[in-house]
C-alpha cells in the first residue's frame, strides 16, 4: 500500500506543471490601449510586457485598415517596454498593432489589437478605414509537440510507477508465502 501511495504521489508531481515552465511573457499595458478611440493621433506606440525583452527578437508593426504597414522606427527597448515612433502622422481610421516577442523561457509570444483615430480636426475617414480591423489577441502557449511529449512522459512515468508498485506486491506476497 505504501508503494502505491508513493507511486501516486510521484505521478502527481510529474503531471503537475511547475510555475516557471508556464512563465511566458504577456502584454501588460499598451499606449494606445486596446480598442481605444483617440481624438488625437499618437506619435508613437508603446507596449509593456511582464518580462524583460530581448531587442534582437522584438517586432512591433502598425497597420492601417487596408493592412498596409505604417512607416515607423525599429522598436526601442527599455527593459520590458518596447516603443516604435511613427514616421508620419496618422489619419482617421482603424489601426492594428501587431507584436511578436520572445519570452525569457525562449517561447515566442505574439498578438495584435486595434485602436481607432477619430480626430475631429482631420477629414472624415473613408469607408475602408471605418471597417474594423480587429485582430484577436493571441498568445503562443505551449507548442503542441512539447505538450504531447509531456503527456507521453507522464503516461510513461505512471506506467512505470504502477509496474514497480505491482511487482513489489508480488515480491512481498512470494516472500510471505515462502516464510508461511
């Protein structure tokens, strides 16, 4: 019975994920914010993440409603903040901020969100820029092959635990039978 409990405890420890294994970076705040409706066009886009960023693996792209890239500087990285400076003023319309960063654990995290410029001083936006170019936020979770490998390793360890627990019982039963 004791070995069976030990096998069950071992199985639980193996199957329960450790916190650092799931520590992907996440977007904490942004300026402009998701779904913001601005009365003045921004001169920059700034994103703050939950972990320090690697400048070599940080990309931020701003696109208009027609999916055309808006000219901007390369991301300036300051710890967990990435900022792009826009090279030209934005007109009225819907814009999408798309980002791709690498978290400290080496996993790629990406996402996108929209915001709208509705400056009353600018000319009215055309129908194309009125269309919502909302892109759902997505964060890259654990890749499917890694998840499948973890499940397979858990099953293997559970099987080994059950095998050793049962073989220990049989050995104990044989020993009792020989003595008895």
